C-alpha cells in the first residue's frame, strides 16, 4: 500500500521552506525526536544538516520544513523537547533560492 502526503496550506506555503536552527543535547535519539515532531505536525521535511556535538560544543541541526502557518507552533513544540537546548527560526527560503 502506498500513501502520499496531500500538501496543505496556500501555494506559497507549499513552495517555500521554513529553516530552523537548533542546538541539541548529546542524546542518541535527539534527531529522531525532532523529526518525529515534524511528522506529527504534518510538516514536510525538505532538508536536514546535522553536526554531531563533541565535548566542546552541542550538536547543531539546521532543519528545512514546509510548515506554512504551522511554523510558530512547530517552533514551540520543538523548543519543548527535552533534548532541544535552543531553537530559532533562521529564515524562510523561497523556491528561487532566496530568503525572506
């Protein structure tokens, strides 16, 4: 059986991506928890850049999602995760590669 996600929101929301920057604790399942929240909130993940932490710095994650009007709620939920030390919305990427 094949399931397909039905895009929600306005055409502009579906074409642009919200980019979040997160600092994570060095928990082995921190990345999976973040991605599970995105899935639960029906936000399509379109890009991930993960840099593992070490003894000098925390892990860092740059997450691009198509969240549209759900972006503020997603940021709040991500910030509430026990493994997330800090979350900020870095920018909104446009389909032409620009930022807004």
